[in-house]
């Protein structure tokens, strides 16, 4: 037993350490130079791509990109309560659900026009519609895999993080131009900006009320990650069952089950506030470590091959979500 633990430590620790060090460096750059940590993690990881092919690091990097990712997603549940969800106006709830569904469908349709597989459309649409890089990681984990899955995931994380940062800068300007009140601006930011950190940044730029509203709306979008991932998992299960009966995936990924359990525990106020803070921090770190590992598995040359159309699609899908929310806010809220 002891020998097995020692062997596992030797096999996994170098790769995990690489991912952790990239995450720490990314966080340092983010804190001191105001750049998105996830963007830095992908870029630094890609610059160290050769390590993912090193036998000493391979197992640990693969572990970080999958198992540590799952732990990060599970702990995301500590941010959400059913009380947050029930506090949202029913019209806004309908708006967010419809926006997520239509954004993903539009993404699939747009990419299929140019001959790309549906899974790429789901990945891009889900990342933009729900919660950016975190959604991309969760959705990618249940999509059918091929030799280019990691490249597409890195591309989407890179793109969605850059676009989300641009949105954080320009959407408050747009909200002021359209003369939105604090609540409407909060709904606008929470429903359209991709990553949680950028939503908070944009919201509290205008006012505390806007920031609080934006955060609640964004957290509701995060909860929609659960049904979306479940649906994709069921479709993937059916796809893999039809194509490979000897390698069936689990019907519902275990990390999604534990995610919901975490939400329930948090909703019952069984997690003290100070512990909740630490769980949120650990979740953010785990996701950053996972992204760092994914970055090391990606070649910059491979991203070039993906081409212009996916870049155009990410911008187009972002604009689709923007226009849908603006029209809905103007005429139906």
C-alpha cells in the first residue's frame, strides 16, 4: 500500500507541480498587472507545451486537466443557493433560460453553416451563454472526444476570456449610453458577460446595486450549467453507446451529482460563511490549475489551424446574446 502511494506520488507529482506553478504565476500576473488569470494560464501553459509530452509530467498534467477540474466544478456549487435563484423575477428567469438555449442553438447553427461539427458549436455556445471558461471546461468534459478536443477547448477558453474582458470594459459605457438604471444595467451585465469575475468588475464599476444585481443574475446562469451538462452528457452517452458499446460513459457524470449536492448543502446554510469563502477560493484555484494543464497540452500551431471562422463565430455569438438581451430588456421587462 505504501509502495503504491509512493509510486503514484512519483508518477503524478511532477505534472501536477507544473500546473500549480503555472497557476501561481498566472495569479501573480493577474493581481499585479490586471490581466485575466485564466488568459495567462492558457498562454503560459502553451509556451510549456513540451512538458505535456515528457513522460515524467504526462500523468500529472492529465490528472490536473481532468480530476482537479472536476473538483473545481463541484466546489462551484458552494457559490449558489436556491434562495438566490428564487429571488429573481420570473420574467428575468425566463429571459436567462431562453437566452442560454437560443445562444447555444445559434452557435451550433452558425458553425454548421461552415462545416464544423456540432460539438464545437456546443462548446462555443455554452461558454458564451453560461459562464465562460468554467462552462467550457465542464462541457468539454462530457462531449465526445477526438484528437483535437484539447485544442478546441484551449481555443475557446482563450477566445472567451479575451472577449469577456473586452465586454467588461465596453458594456458599462454602453449601459450609460442607453441610460439604463442600476437594476437594468445589473441584469444586462449578468446576462451577457461571460466570466464571473468580469461580471463583478463591470457591475461594481457603476454602483453597488448594479454589482449585486449582476452577481445574482450571473450565479443563476452558472446554475444552468447543471441541466446543460446533463443534457449534453445524455446525448454523448447515446452517441458513444451507438458507436462504441464497449466504452460507455456514465449516464450522469459524478461531478455533476456532487455539484448539486454542494448546492443543496449550501442552500440549507450548512456551510459557514468563512468556510464558504475558502471553498470559493479553492474552486477558483482548481479551475485555474486545470486550465494551466489544458494549456500545456495545446500547441500554438494547432490553434492557427482552427482558422478564422471559429473566431468570427465567437464574436457573432457574443453579439447575438448582446442583442437578444437588449431587445428583451427594452420591450419585455
